[in-house]
């Protein structure tokens, strides 16, 4: 069942962010809650999320952080592992739907009311992009929900439908989602990109340049091909050709430098 999630008024969100900016994770843990005077819900109508469901979501994400050293600052591997598991939790258990997930006010409520301590633990600078929801692709939790939504793969033949979350890191996924009007807005295409990428043995020092070149080729092909209309096996084959072309071009460019 789809529920309406609580949202936080922008002015209140900014005030909380300013108040919490220099506070410790332990302090913010005591301030975390399930309600706030500035919370509101979308006027579209629908059933509001029960508090016990929101509490369970907080507990699941908090446990994920504790397993990775919270409240001590996480290392790179701990942060990456947290992102993957939290993305799975948000995609599988939150019940957030795409129509709600575009609302920055929803994510601001999660990061500043429900999970401010975890948000501060994950991003110590408490940057506005990470907590206010102005750009959900940068938000501490919003970016993870969208990643899970796009990579949930029923066509890959895996028991774990969120296994593809571990393929790309944040920087690589940002390259894909930054082109969300043409590439990142199509789960069918994004999942195919991940499937094909996994078949390649890409040297780590080539990954960024290879993905950039490949996405340019996809954009050019997108002008006259409907990727969403292609069956998975056909799409994978088409993308495989582009990846091999990009690999040759990138390897040649790297060798010449």
C-alpha cells in the first residue's frame, strides 16, 4: 500500500539545518523524532504513513549505520557499504512511490526530523544539498532511493533484485542520473547499462573516462532509437557494441598519453 510521507516546510528545514550544523551526532540522536510542528502532507489525498512504520524505517537505517561504526565517522568502505544497504532498505521497505520521491520536502523531513543523527554521521559537513532536498539526486537519502528505484532488476535473473547497487559508486551513478531526461529517467536502460558493464573487465583507472565516452554514444543513439521498446536481450546486445567501441577508443586515448 502506498502512503503519504510527512514533509517539512522549507523555512523550518533551513532553520533546523542551521541549528544542527555544529551539533554532535549524539546530540542529534536525542533530537530525532517522528513529528514536528512544521510537518505537512501532500494535498492530493491518501492515507498518511503510520508513525510505527516511520519508526521502523528509522530503526532499520540506524541499525545499518551502527553496524558500520556509528557514531564514529565512517571510512570510505563503511560509507559505501552503508549507502548500498540503505538504498536497499529504502527501495524495498519504505513504500515511497516515484510521485512522492521527487518532493524535496519529504527528504528534508527524513534527514532533519527522523534521521538527523544518521545524516550528520554520513555527511559531517551537513551540506545543504545533503539535507534540504533541493536536489534529491544529492540528498543523503533521496539519492539512495532513486538509485534503488532505477536499479531494481527483475530482468537480470538474480535472486537479489538489488544486487546491481554494488556495481557503480556514487560518482559513476551521478554521471548516469545527471542525464536523467534522456538516460537516467529510464530504469529499463539504466539496468541494462549495469548488466553490460558487469560483463567487462574495466581497469579502475579507465572507469570514469570509459563511462563518460559510453554515455555520449548512448545519447547519440538515443536520438533515433527507442531503448525502452527493446527487449532486455536486444538492448544488452546494442549496449555491448557501444561499450566495446568506447573501450577501444578510451584504451587508445590512454595509451597515447
